[in-house]
C-alpha cells in the first residue's frame, strides 16, 4: 500500500494540469519520457536567470558558480549509483550516446576479429545497432540471448553462448517494451567468469530500482536523465576507472585535452577526457534536483505505488475480450504492453488520444523483440509516480470504446 499522497505529488507536475481533446490528460507514456516536477523546471530557470556561464575555464564569479553546481551534480550521481570514484561518472547526451561511446572507444580499441559480443533479444535498438556497426568494422560476432514466452531471458541459453571467445556482454536492465526486470547481477557474474566486460543499459531501471554499480560489479552502466524526472539531452555513463583510463577519447575538442600542439596533443584525465566541448550545463545541474526530488519521495515508495498500478492494470486489462498482454515476467516494473484481436495498435493509440489518454504504440525501438513474439507492435502503458487507479479506469473505458468502434 502506497504511503505517498499522489494528489499532492500531482501538484508538483504543472504539465499534468491540462485538457487534451476536451478531457483531463492521462499520461501513460512514461517509459518514453516522464514529466518534470516544478523544482527541476525551476533549477533550469534559476541557472539561466542567475549564473549562466561556461564551466571549468572561467575565473569569474558566475563561471565558478556554474562549475561548482555542475560538479556537484557529478557527486550526486556518484552517490545515486554508489560509484567508488567521482571520476567514473561521465556526462553524455543520453543512453544512446553512452552505448555508442563505449562501442566506439572500448570496442574499437579492445575488440577484434572473431571476438564475440553478447546482447539479448529484448534490447532497444540503441543497444543493438552500435554493436552491429562495431562488428561490421572490426569483424566481431554478435550473439543473442533468447527470451521465453513470458518475456524473460533464458539464462541456460545465455550460459551456452558464453565462452573464452566472449569479450563483451551488453544487456538491458529493464525492458522498455515488456517491463521485465532482468537478473543483471547474475548476468554480470556469468560474463565475468569467462573474462568478458559488461555494459548494462539502465534507461528504464534508473527511476524504479535502487542502483548500486559496485554491488552489481557492472563494468559500464548507462542511463538518460529524461526518464528519471530530469531534463532531455543529458545522460550518464558510469565506467570502472581502470577501463575508462585505458579507453581512447571519443570526440576531440576543447576540455578533453591537456596540451595541444600541431605536433602532438595529450589528453585530459577522466572524466574530462570524454567530455569534449561545452556540455548541457543547465541540464546536468537540474539532474541533481531530479535525484533529490525522487529521494524525497523515496524510490521504494515510488516503486511500490507503480507496482500497485501495474497489478491493477494487469487485472483490469485481462478482463477485456481478445486482449493479450505481451510480457508476463515475474519481476516487472510498471510497464504493460498488449495486443488486441482484430485491432491495429495504431488505431488504439489514436482513439485513446481522442479521449486524452497518451500511450505509446508500435515496436518501441525493439523490432527484434516484436519479431520474437510474431507481432508488429503493441500498445504500451507505462506508469510514473503521479499516475492513479482512476487513470487506469479511464484507460479501460477507453479501450472498450476502441473495441466498440473497431470491431
Ligand atoms: N534503452 C532503453 C531500454 C530505452 O528504453 C531507451 C529509451 N526509450 C534507450 C535505451 C535510449 O535512450 P535515449 O533515447 O534517452 O538515448
């Protein structure tokens, strides 16, 4: 039972207070991006109104203030992930950017002909394509962990894929399409036993699950701020110090150098080695506010509330004729995906939108997973802390209307 006052929390999110197509907005597209509470929006404004300046290189007051706030965010994220060293926190543009960074630097330096990279069937395209690009360039081989009918990874099959040839494993913590929470600790331990390095895509985990990269022993962990009540265009790559130190830089430019001459350039230390150019200063600063906001509510309380919504929605959806839920893993976050007999998901999305209900439809950037289930796509509702059971009821009424109109 949730201890949070959800109606009070809703007041923190200005965007929720609006009508869409004449109905109060129901926002169930949180896995794509969740909404921003007032303190996060204020942090952005305060930066631009009060101390906008470029960081690290200035000696004037505003530059020092901006730099301090920027670096304070790095420490906050270090704590959030329980990373051992602050230098292990690299700011990126998001999950996609973090994975590409690792593929393009670690991958190109350390992976070669015949080396095997393991991903899973439920990866987001952003954790498939960068590895395919690397394989094409370096002659590595991509292997894929299958999923069962419930949407869980088949660990016995994963074990069979692992060998001395396995050099890298890149796996999603929580599936954005199905909500499945993967046993990442086990996945990492199994990979380490054959000496492979592991990246975990935490895009969907970061706002729902307590993270501890040391306990997990993750080599790399990536996420996006915009999925944890923070701004868009900002993300984090965590990497173990020894690995980051050994990796060549990603992009060249200002900030990432020690000394530049036309004869030779020497590179800066981590994390700056990977942070060329002016970063998203305001967004980085506001992430700290987002983390504080989540911590204030208590991540376990948020998770408990979302779990209640998931259970309720799953029960209610199951009562609709011809509706099949895709992904029935034992461990799930608040994401529910379904298909309905005789109705295309796109029609579902349009008719729900007419009733002010925002869901996501399609393949959710996981086409191979959709192929695994023999479907073109699903309709997906994904929950955040501000959602309510009444909104789930609105969804069910909405879906009955979809069936009435389409069948
Ligand atoms: N991985 C997963 C599991 C995701 O859900 C997403 C976002 N939908 C991404 C990666 C990519 O994140 P971003 O678009 O923020 O880079």
